[in-house]
C-alpha cells in the first residue's frame, strides 16, 4: 500500500510526490529473529552454567566433555552437596552425591592416557620420596580415589 501527500491533495501535477511504501506485514529478515533466539538461548544457558560452546554447531566431542565437566563441577556438584546435606539430616545417615566421578574418561584412549599419567606420577612420587599418605592426600585433592570429600 502506498499513501502520500499527493493523494491527499487530489494528486496535483506530481502524483508521485511524497509516496513511500508502507509494510503491512512484518519483515522477519530485519526483525533479527535468529539473532534474538541465539542471544536468548546463550543467556539462559549462562544463567544455568552451560558454556556457550556447547550450543555451537561445530562443537566436537572434546568440547562437549569439557563443557559437561564444567557443568558438573561448578554448577551441579554444589547443588548435589546441598541435597546430600539435607538428605543426611533427614535420613539420619551420611549421604553423598558425586556428579564428578562419572565424568572421568570412559573412552579407551582417555583411560590409557590417564593410567600412563598416574604411573608416571607414582614413579615421580617414589623418586621424590613421598609417603603413601602424601600421595593419597594429593590424589584426593584432585578428586581421585575414595574419601576425597568431594560430595
């Protein structure tokens, strides 16, 4: 629909004077719906501790694993500790909830690298003369082994 000043004055000598197109339907291309959706999704994910890279189309397996570890360590584990504390108080027994341990490497290559790193670390610990208690303390500090008080 086109409406202008010339139509209001009976078109006069210049019928195209002041004419401008008026859109009756929304122009979704200029409304930036895709960008708005992406920004909203990233903001909601950030509020819940989900890394933006997890939503990227080109995200690979290692990024997904790291994002899951981040989510478990910084968001879910503190919540799990609160739940475990409340459950312990209500049930009268110690309750532990550990969301980190299940995220350790499940693939054969990752487990082999982790094992090789552990053997190397144990060899270095022996060479340095560390006691088993010192090694156990170091392992629990990085959430390896039982009794690490992670949950």
